[in-house]
C-alpha cells in the first residue's frame, strides 16, 4: 500500500477516505451526518466492537485503543481521522494529534463551540459516559471559549446499553432519562450537550423530557461541520463529481445494534468487514 505523507495528500487525485472510529456503532451518528453534509466523500468507519464500551476505561487504555484503531484506518489510506467517540476524543485525541501524520479531529471541540453559540443564559449542561465526564474535557473546552458561562455535568452510564438494546422509545428509557436529567431541568440550563455519540439516537426522548426550552447540542452534526471546514482548510476534498461511499468495519460481531442504528439513522451500511486489532484487549 502506498505510504501517505501530508504532501502526497495535498496533491492526490485519488479519493482517499475520511477515517472515522468509535468504540462501537454509536459513532455511526457522525458517519451519517458526514454522509449528509459531504456526499462526495468516501468514509471508512471502524467500530471497536471487540472492546466496547470505552466509557469506564482508563486514559492509558483509551490512548492505546485510539492509536491501534487509527493505525487500521491509516492502513485504509485515511486522509484524516475523525474520532467519533466522546470518550476517545476526551482521552485519546491530544496524543493522536501529536503522533499521527494526518489531521485528527474529535467531537469535543465542535460540541463545545456549538454549546457556547447556543446558550442565551450562559448555563450549559453536559451528559456523557463516566470517562468523558470525569475527564472534564468539555468544561475545559467551553471555559477556554467563554470563561463566563457555567457548566454542569452528569455521567449517564446506563443510556448506552439501553440504546444498544434498541430501547430508543421506551418507558424504561424514559424513566432512566428522568432519573439522570431531573437536576438539569431544575437548575436553569438552556443548553444540553449530548456528549456521547450514542445519544443522538435518543434525542427525541431526551428533548421530550427536558422540554422545548432547552437546546440539545448534538456532537455528530457539529463534528461533521468541523470536518468540512478542516477538509477545506487542508485542501483535502475528494475530486468534484466523485460519489462518496460508506464502508463499515468492526473488530468483532456487531449484533443487533447495527440494524437499530441503520434504521434510526436512515443509512445502509451494507456488509460489515472484520478488522483485527494487533494490540489485543
Ligand atoms: N460512543 C461512546 C462515546 O461517545 C460511548 C460508548 C462507550 O462507552 O464506548 O463516548
């Protein structure tokens, strides 16, 4: 396989894919947003289903996983790496940016920027996995943009398994959402960041509970906009008239959740390819 360097990328006529990864299938929310915004781009997506969930693992482990999956994407000639996982964005992106030869983009910074733009009263809430919330990555990103806002956060570890079970519109999920979010609706936030790439699949149920007065910030849509800006800035758009496609690979079985995500997102992922992680579990 031809080795890519930043120079070869800039002058390349061959369409190289955007490499996207998540701990599992939740990052397909980002892939779907990219397909919609950038239909001319090829996307190669890898879900690390052999090692999902990332949400409760240490920073060292997440950094290793992020590097190993990025290497699989680089082996597919990815021109940029999109980290479609908040946990890996919070804990793995800084190291990837230092060490990879292609641009790397995560979901935290675009989500933080969108939240600061959206808030009217300066009170922002963030929900995510334990790893994302404990890292305080959203707080740092938001305060760096606007030191006057207040940020409150809540980890919601049970939401990911409920979504993976397909209980997207279900009274049990509604009760869990209420348990996690009731403090937010009473503490006056006007903006809530869905800081996990699974959560957009439960967007309607979350909006129903928090009510129309709270704006939901979706990391998937905002990440896609940031990817478009990055491709523009680096001169990395696919050739005009190229029709993009989506290829999906996983490091283990994808079970029923893939079909849940396909249906909810209105995308067709076709045959899922298998990729093996050299580093193991
Ligand atoms: N999609 C992951 C994220 O955005 C959550 C799933 C996991 O815990 O691996 O953080």
